[in-house]
C-alpha cells in the first residue's frame, strides 16, 4: 500500500503495542485505511506480546480530519453509502472488543469519526490545541455511527451540543471537562511523557485483571455490532439526499 | 384567553418557530397554560414552515417559577393532584416527541418544572443570572415528573444534589458545568445573538438529517408517556399529605 | 468488639442518625467491620426516630483506606477471596436499599472501597484534602465491586480514568467536577456546618417524600444484590493469581 493512500503501522516495545495511522490529507481516513486499522487493532488484541495498546496518528497537524471527503463526494448509491460509513463502525467495534486497554493520543484537531476514535479509547490523552468538531449535520448527515461512542463518554448534554452545533469547534478544555479527554497537556513532550508513564505501568499490570476491567468498562455495549451498522444505514441513506448533493456540488465548484 | 391568566404565542420567521410562554406571576405555569404550551409545541412540530423551534418566556424577570402555586394550594383530592402534575409531563413529552430540534432560551431564574423545560431542550442557552432550584422536596413533594428530563442531561450526581438540597439555588455556572445549560452569556444581547446564530444555521440544515438526529438523541425515552404519568401519580398522592397541607396552611397565614 | 479491631457506632440526635466507622489502620475496613457497618445502616433505615443518615469515619487522617490489607494478604482460596470482597458489596447494597437519604462526610483521603462509600451517598460532602484513588489494578485485581456505585455518580469516562490509572491520586476538585463529591470545603469546620445545615433541613422534611425520592434516585439498580456478588467473584478469582501472590510476596519482604 503506497503511503499516498495512507498507512497503518504497528510497533511493539516492552509489551506496549503502538498503532499509528496516517493519511496525507490531515489524517482523514478512507475506507481501506479504516479497515486496515480495525484489523490491526483486532490482531494486536490477540497478540500475547502486547499488554496495552496506544493508538496515535502521524505528524503534528490534525489528529484526524474524519472520513475521507474524496470518498464522500463520490457516493451515488445506498450500498456505497452504507459501506463508506461502516468504516468507522468497524474501527470502533474493534476498539470495543479488543481485550486490551487502549490509550488514545490526540495531538491535534479532530473531526467526526476521529472524535469517535478519541471517545472509544479507554484512557485518552490530548494536547491543548486538540479542538474537536462533529461537523456531520452541516453536510446533511449526522454523527450517527460515532454517536454511541461519544455519548458513552461525554453524556447526553455534551453529545447533543456537539452534534447540533456542527459548524463550531469545541476546544480541548471543553473536551476534558466533558470526559472526551482524560488529561490534556500544553506540549507534545509532556503528552508523550504521560502516555509513556501510563503505558509502562499497564504493561507491568496483570493481563487477567486488565482483561476483566476492559470487559466491565464496556458492559452494555454488546449490541454495537448491529447498532453501529444501523447507524451506518441512516447515514448511507441521508448522504444520497438533495441536501448533501447540493452541498457537494457547491464544494466542487469552489 | 386573557393575558392575566397567562399566554402562549407562536411566531414563525425564516423557518424558525419561536414559542413564548407568559404568566404575570413570574412565568409560573397553571395547568391550562401548560396544556396550551404542549399543544403548540406539537403543532409546531407538524408545521412544514418550521425547521427549528425556540422556546422562551416573556420579560426579564424569572424564566419560569415552576408550577402555579395558586393551583397547588387548591388541591384536595388525588385526581386533581395527578392532573396538576400531568401539566409538565405533557410539555416534556411534547418536546421529546417533537421531530424538530428545540433550542431553549433561559433568560432568568428557573424553578421546578421550569428546570424540566430547560433540560428537555436539545440545546439550551442561558444568561449568567439564571439560577436554578428544584424546591419540590421543601413542599413535601419531589421533582418526580421533571426528574427523568433533568437526570438525562445532568446525570445522577447533579440530579441527586438538586433534588435533595431543595432550599438552595444553584447558579448558572453550576448548571453549565453539569450539562443543564450548554452555553451561558453575561447579557441578554449576547444570549440572543448566539441563539439567532444557531437557529439560523439549523434553519438552513437538512430537515431529514435533523429529524434523524432528534430521534437518536431521544432514543431510550420511548416509555416516558407512561413513566411521567406514574411520576405525576406519586406527586399527586404526596401533595395530599399532612406535611404538604401544613406547609400550605403556614403559607396561607403569612 | 475491641476498638483495636475497629468500631461502628450509631448516634441519634434531632432525627439525624450519625454512623461513624473506625479502624486504627487509616480507617481501612476488615470484613467484620464492613458487616457491622452494613447491618447498622439497615437498622437505621428501619428506625422511625431517624429521618436522615450521615455516614462518617473517625479522626482527621484518612476517611477510608479501603479494604483491610492484612486480610487481603491472608487469602489463599476462592471462597475466602469472594467473602473478602463481599464486605463492601454488603455495605453498598445496605446504603442503596436504605429508605432514608444518606449524607456522606469525606474528611480525608479515600481509597478503593472507601470511594465506593463516598459514591453510594445520596449527597456527599468532602474536604479539599480528600484525594481519592482506585488502586485495585496495581494489586492485580480491579475496582469491580465498587464500580457500579462509582460509575453511577461519575460516569463512564471518569470511572475508566480512575480504574485504569491505579497508581495516581485524583484530588477533591477532580472528584467534585466529576460528581463523586457534591460540595467541597477548605476546613473541617465549614464541612460540618454544611452537613449540619442539610441534615437539619432533611430532618424536618417529609419522610414519605424522601422515601419516594430515594426510590427514584436508585431506580434501575435493583439487580445490584446479584451484580455486586458477581463482581466479588471476579475479584475473588483474581486475588489468587500469581500476579497478586507476587505482589504480596514483595510487600511482605519489604
């Protein structure tokens, strides 16, 4: 896979598995990369050399610009639409069912599906510059697939606000206060120190205890394989609407 | 309906429906006004000229002083008691089942049922002077009807605190931190600017996407028609107790 | 029961029942004391002279150091392990099913099961020095028994953080922001003034209304008798693992 289409890499050090995803367009994620990311998470979950996972993205720009806009504007039938939105469903379900605790490292701005990845982490560290936005409604769709993951962490009020106020950024401080992030830092150095400290601690902790803790933390989400697919179907239908088609037409003519 | 008994008005501008309720006694709400408010919300939900709703109250005093005390002190049988408490149940269920997103504008102090209206908004803006209180327990009843709406937004801990600590005001900053309000402003001007900006944005957004978002945000509340009626029955019984009768007697003798 | 093995005392004044627990080792709680605490809570719930309960611990050191470490290191079979972890389950279920509202007074540091007691209060006051920690994972177990009580108050994000980051203290400000504490104070004097004010208010409030409010606040937890027992079984198995045995061996050799 050429790096211009994005990349997903897994490295293992001292029982810490680090998964890095990348795409040249702001770490936005096309379907092929999302599927590779989901598969890599699942395989890391089965790898006995790994006791704790860290998910991060490359560079010092955006953490994740969300789903790939190039793919979005090419959708013209329901099956393609549903498949498009299933990408993040597969990643979120892989994170959910992974028996290892997952730390997410959010170094920069995050949109849409990327907010879902931040939310699906078991402990999420971020930098203070990591503003977030759920911009889906502005495109005539909605944050339906990532919704359950985001609401699980931030609650009904903050999820309502984020999903309805689709054109404004919410800053990292807001994300911290509302539980999307667990700790925020003023520099990449401090961010990485904190992640290293927790990951090292967990790499020495009881795998059996962590497996039970992971199961307890995600209890009640057993229906998400089906639920997130149903959510992808809602978005897959909405994306075919005149509203979204007109939005895309305007965007193409810019 | 004469304005001295209160009023409910709906105006429509640029696909934004604005519902204003009013009562001369601090915008407290008698049963007739609550029923008219519920009906107006339902009709606005069915009106294709309206894409987003704003609920506000008149004046620059209290946003809502809760249920009508004049009616409360006249209750002396269970059926009247239940019917009294059903008023806010009807309003909350109308807000819940309305297929349009609802913005609530809380410009001042809010008590009891008014806190429920603030909580049932999909995005709630408030002024910094908008202190809140759930005073029900002090009267020998409890915030049973509004409870599900308030807890849905602020969570178990904040709802416990509000409902148990029934004689103290909690300020708008507290309401913001706990998710009852989504944004607060230092002036009415700023409040209205922010509401206009979001309402205008939503009036241009995809009605179909917003309808799906509304359904997703309220998923899991399908039993509220029955639940809020059961809650009205609890309050309808409690209001007949010696405790409440004595409270009312003292109040009348003041 | 000699005080060197700990103590539980109930006093009643002006319809306020105050339960104080004590253990010379930082108010850590052996199984016998936990069972006496659970029983005292249940009896206070049935005592008509009591309208509201306050739970506190003795001294100005730790509020509660959690389960007794002396007992933990002596466990070498599953039945003993399960019985050990059932202690806090009994206390939490006694608090949950008590028909009276319960105020908890957290005057100092709190660990593990003590965090569960703070969480199971209906209104929890604390001092600013009351740091908290869920250290279970560091011992090869997990906060499984207290988990439902803690998550009910602080939500999924904060509970995930506390349970995963098992070696770090979280301060009282964090506990307040996340709903574990409802109010915090800079001095013991202010703490006690606030508790007296609320307890006195509730002692004058309608017992029937408070009983209904308590039921409403705990609705949805009816399965906790079974759930917390299942959680005690998870911990009872984990505590027999090589990981915990090695941890204990190192501890004994210190």
